[in-house]
């Protein structure tokens, strides 16, 4: 992250209170009485339809009926605007199933949002600027963090990054798809660009959740398996919007099969042959044969798919396309048999062409893997003789075939992805 912000930070408190005061003065916050089903674990009211078998869907306990005086945000005022906005911006909430879920929810009258809690029963939170007997409801407070973290309203980061992309889990869909856009509308702030909703990581015991205590610590995984390996697994394994299953056995399989066997072996074989047959110098390619042109076409088509799918959060599909090209390059080695070409002096030019296509294909792979496995992509770039130069140019410029300069010196290095041996796997 670039900015770690707590909602107790003075700058955030100031922004929340300024927003509350402004919305209150506009008439969109009023004082009233409300009674409803309240979960103290969530610190929020639930409607009957939101419960699962009469219980809070997260804490699995029956809520308590609570009636008290509080302040309310006129969320219902913005219901028609929100429905129209969702219809006219069909890609705003994605995947589509969550857009449809919110439209179905909005078919019922939208209640106003209780945005305060009395200090008589809750002594933590941001005090309302217009009534010091109350603190701000946690969701009204926390959502504004997206703005205060950018130094709203005058900060350069706010002007640069807002409207922003939001990436959330499906269990907090309603606060982000209903509360937040209506709050922004009341504030006079443009809506976020997209709400990207992902599923749950599940284990044998069900949804992985801090409140349920069945969490796997990412730092522990990273220390054991490698940061890039864990990043790859999470992006490759989950289909955007759906739940995914986690186990250390599945992680180990991905590392050994995809990273060590497929990509790692391709990279090691290609550079190994470049050192063995051309003393670690990138050769100049000759005229491309049909097999060579098929490689170029496959790599370029894959990159186009990758650059279309990745911004749409289709990480798993993007990586699947990239791994198809890794398979293409591995088969290209078998089909061209560089070790046989090296035995024939008259085939020196052909060997140069084959080696160049392998190295250039790997340069493209390294560039595309940068957002997925930045450390490994940099290692690949360094061993290809590019150093950090690969990162200092716009991606469309990087992804131009032939940018690997003949005569550039390659570098040796350790295996990119060591295999995870049996003793390092999770205990049954």
C-alpha cells in the first residue's frame, strides 16, 4: 500500500465531521426514533429478509430488538437516482450477478440510514459535530476513508485518483453499492468508477473469516512459499466474483506445476541454451519460418487478451491465456530441437532465430507478469539483460516484438521458482 490510514487518525476524523456537518446543513440528516433487529457484533440494524434462519449472516447469532433515538441520513431520497445510475452504467457494479442483486434489492422501498449511535451504549467512534451525545455509525465513518485517504477535498492525490476503482468482498456489497453512492451524491462528489466484487476464500470449515477464527495468515504463507508464489496462486485460482477454495496442498501444486515446471523450466532451458550455444549473448534472428511466426502471433494475441482481461478483474483468465503461451514456447523448443541445430554449422542462423524467439517471448511474459509477480518479473528482466529498463517505459512500447536487442548480454541466476518438496507441504 502507499498510504496506511486508520479511521482514528485526526485527518480522517476532520473529514468525516466536515462531511457530516455539510450534509446535516443541507437537510439530508434528521433526528428521529427507530426500532429494529440489531446485531451488536456488526453494530448495525438488520431487516428480517437480511437474516439467515433468523440469525446474523456473519456472526450466526439472533439479533436483539432495539429501539432508540438517533440521527438518520435521507438515503431514500436518492433511490430513484441510484436505480437510474445503475441502469445507465451497466458495468459499474461487476460481475453482473452483483449488479442484478442490487437492482433486485432496490425494488423495495429504501429505508433511511441510521448514521449515529448514542454514547450511552457506545463510547467509541467519531463524535457528531452537531450533537456530542452521539458517535457516527461505523459504515458512514469508514466509507469516507476512501476520500480522506486521498486528502479530500483539495489534495493532489484526490484530484489524481478520484473517481477510483473499489475492490471488495461480496459480504460488504450493500454498504458499497447502496450507502456509499447515495452518500457521495449527497456530498456532491462523483461516484466511484467501478465496484468490483469478489467471492470468499473458503477452507474445509467454510468461509475464511477473522470473526470465525479460521484465517490463514498471508505473511506466514509468504515466508514459507514466497511472496510472488502466493500472489500468483490467489490471482490464478479465484474466478472473479465466485468463491474459491484454499489449501496448502493446492498452493503447492500450483507452485510446482505452473511456476517450477512450466515457467521456471522454460526460462531455465531457454537461457541455458543461450549460454551453451551463444555464450550468453542474445543472437540476431534471421528470416522467420512458419513456426517462428506462429510463436509471434500467439504471443501478441495472448498479450491483447491479457490487457483486455486484467483491467476487467479477470485475473485467472488472463493468466490462463499467458500459460497457454508458455506451453506454446515449450512445444516450440521440442519442435525446433535447438540441440540438434547446434550440431549443424550450416544451421547456425536457424539456431539464432529460434533462440531469439524464445528470449523475446520470455521478455513479453516478464512484462505482463509484473503486476502479478513483481519480484520474479524483475529477476527475469535482469537475467534477460534488461535490468529495470523493462519497467521504465509504457507497456504498449514494451510490448513491441523485437525490442530485445541482439548482442545484449544475458545473466545467470538461481532458479526462479524452486520446487516445494514433500516435507514442506501442509500436514494432513
